[in-house]
C-alpha cells in the first residue's frame, strides 16, 4: 500500500532530510523520489510504502502537513488509490 507525498516551497537546506525523517518516524518507507529546484523554488514528489505505518494514515497526513507548515512548505499526502482515481479520465 502506497501514498503520494508532494512538497512545494522556497528552497532551503534540509528539506529532503526533514520529510524523510518524518516518514521514518511514522514507519513509512520511501520507494521513489523525484525533486527539482526551479530558480529558488523546491518541488518534490515521493512514493512511500505505508504498509508498516505505526500511526493511523489520517494522523500521518496531519503530521506531514504540520511538518510542512513549520518549515514554510506545502506538504500534501494522499493515498495512492485516491491519487490514481483523481487522475483517470
């Protein structure tokens, strides 16, 4: 079972480390990651395995959002099934 995490905001040192640490604390495992910097803007999308979460998924979503809010980032977490359903025609 996977989730999609997107991160957008001003570029700064340690963004990947902060998000990765948040995932590890909750028991999520990063499966795939892609990030880029466009001028001073940071953008990242991650696929994380949430099979071994040690908290409820809704709490994980809230914790990632709170992490982003504290770092001036927009972090959104969505279950892969919902993400796929939203992007089907």
